[in-house]
């Protein structure tokens, strides 16, 4: 479970919004989310934020919630990973944060993730 952080306003639970980065933007956050909502991804060389797929929150599959599926990006068999719903009622499985975000970018052209922007 995430521990909050500078990008969590605590208004809708343990999620993170693009426009709520107090320390990056050096300004007050908007009241309405601007861009995708983020959730905590798997701990892979540090904490990671991964975007929701529209209204579908990515579900981390780990421990008791293991899945035995194939990553839709690389085809690797996985026992833990990420599962996310889609608008057509299907679910997609991924071996980790990197392949989930790769797929997300391909299916959401034109949307920019916070780490894609310059933080100057």
C-alpha cells in the first residue's frame, strides 16, 4: 500500500494524480484531476507509479493473488504481475510495470505521463 507522498491529496484514497505534484510544480494543485490517475506499481528498483486504464485500476498480482497468465507484451509466463480491465470487459496481464506502461502508452496516444515531461 502506498504511503501517500507529495502527489497524493488523500481526497479519493490511495491514488496519485498527474496535477498533484506539489514539489515538482511548486504551486497548489487543481481541484480536478488533470490526466490519468496513478496507482502504486510493483516495487521494482524503487517505488513506481503506474496509470489507471481509464476507469480501470491496475491490480497488482502478488503473494496470495498470483495469476498464471502470459504477458501481452513479451509473452512471458508470469506468476505475479499486473492485471487491468479494459472498456470491452476483457482483462490484460503484464509481467511488470515497464510492459504495462509500454502497452498503456500505445493504447492512449497523445496522453503524457508526468515522467515524460521535463522537470526543469
